[in-house]
């Protein structure tokens, strides 16, 4: 229990990873928040419970991934807690955080360099360049990874190449082409798709968008547009930190982690 912690406030932080990585990408944040007295959960997508090396060797769980399966798994994890937790998501994990908040789970949400939910049509050129290697893959059940050069541009463009390569070798896995295409086309398809949220939901918990100023994959314009779609009375804010898409691994990531936690504690319902 954190020092001077309100006994009714969240005592658990749930960290939700994005595509092209696993919960391993949260390793520093897990230890950091645990040292502050929080229970920290970093659930893997269904089938992603194995190590990075195993998923690179056999990407079958990635090929079979669906958004509803991830939501169901997160519902099971979060719904089983005694009190609503703080939800934090990075990249695609930001979408899942928004989906869970819209469904009434979580006391507060923080998303970092979030992928957009349905209805957010902003597509900067840098985002197209980042995702094109995966989206050009033909097939409905395939997994597409990045080369190191593609990873460096999309995730770590402000990092020294040596640091970027270390992170690539430790964190990188392929992503589901089927889910990527589904997300990319969600705004164009009729009816509500897997990444739909109710932007008018006044019961939704407060939500903070944290954006990396030099993010090529999910630039600040995407974060601002996503936030502006929310018309509900509940709090929705946007803040920027210097850095690329892999903001949780930048030098001085503790500053981002501290801001995310302080905001979450101050706004938790």
C-alpha cells in the first residue's frame, strides 16, 4: 500500500501493452510502481504469455489474435479485482484501455501514444510510413514484424541506434495483420466495429492522453484528435512529453511514469 494512501483509492495498476511488443516492454515500469507500494499487473494478450523469443519462433498466437478476445481477457483480469484499478495502456494498449473504461472498468485511465479508437480518421504521413510494411502483407491470418530499420523509424527514432537495437532484440515481435487491417478500416466500415467507444459516455472514468512529441507511429495529432472526439462531461486531457513512440523506454522515462501516476491518483473516481 502506498504511503499516505487513501484506503478507498486504487491499490492496483494494470499496464496494457501494445502491438509489436509483449508485457516485457513494461518491465521497468512494473518494478518502479511496485517500489511505490502498488500491486502491478501486466496481462498478456491471449496466447502471448510466453517469452518474446517463443513468439518470434512461432507467431501462431499472434495470427489468431482478435480484439474481442483481448477485451474478454482484460475483463476477466480487471473484473476480478476488489476495487477498480488504474489502467495504463501504450499504443494499441491505449485502445484497449479506452475500451475498458467505456465498459465501466477502471477508476481512471492513462494512455501513451495510443492507437485511435473507431471514428478517428487522422492519418499522418509518418504513420502511413510506419505501418505500411505490415499493412501491405497479404492474408487475413498472418503476423508481420518490422526489420530493425522499420522498428527504429516507427518506435525509437529519437534513440541512439545502439539503444534502439537493444530494445528491438529484447521486445520486438510481429503484429496481427488481421487486427491491424480491422483497425485501419474501422472508420470506413458500416456499423460499430471492434474498436468502437461511446464518446458521449458520462459514466466513463477520467482519461489522460500522453503523447510523444516525435512519435512517428501515433503522432500527437492522433492523440489530440482522439481526445477531441470525447464529448462526455467526464475529464479528458492531453499532455506531451519529448520522445518517440516507445515513450516508456526513453531516457528519463521516470518523469513520464511519475506524471501518469500523479494524474491518475488525482483524478481516480
